[in-house]
């Protein structure tokens, strides 16, 4: 039994990736899958990693939506029991992610207010 399985690969974003910038509409995952540039990704997929290509901020309204706000940073609700400005861990435009940083989690929506990123898709 090796660790080189399809299940492990899909968990680490090997379902593909999506380029996203602040000029684009939000990229989302829902019951019909992820839709980005009219290219649906299979049902159940989420964004598992985000690499920032330039200094970036998230839209203040649903800019980074976690699958579970208790486990992953989000612009909605609270995360890991930490409450910051307005009950959000990532306070929209106030929280800037520098170029070259990669964050890992499980997100269903990404909407940038500024900057650009590559969002990796997995299960």
C-alpha cells in the first residue's frame, strides 16, 4: 500500500488550478462543482491551496469562504475560535497576503479585491 494514490493526489490540488485576479468575478464551488471562466470542475471539489502572484487582498464581502470556518481562515464567521474585526479572521482589504505566499485549506469561494493568485483544486 503506497502513499502515491489518486486520493492523496486529489487532496493536494492535483485536479488542476485556476488563475484569478481582482478584475475577475469570484470563483466558486457549489453543488454543481467549481466554475471558473465557464469551465466546470467535478462536484465535491474545493480550492485546497492559494498561491499569491502579487500582494493581494480579499473582497470584504465573501472574499474567502471556507468550507468550515472553524478549521480554515475565512472572511466570514470566526476561525479557530479567534475573533478579529467584525468576527472575521481575514478582514477583507485590511489583511494583505504578500506575493509568493501559499496558504492551504478548503475554500468554496475566492474573490480578490486586489492582486492575483493561482487557486489549486482538490477534493
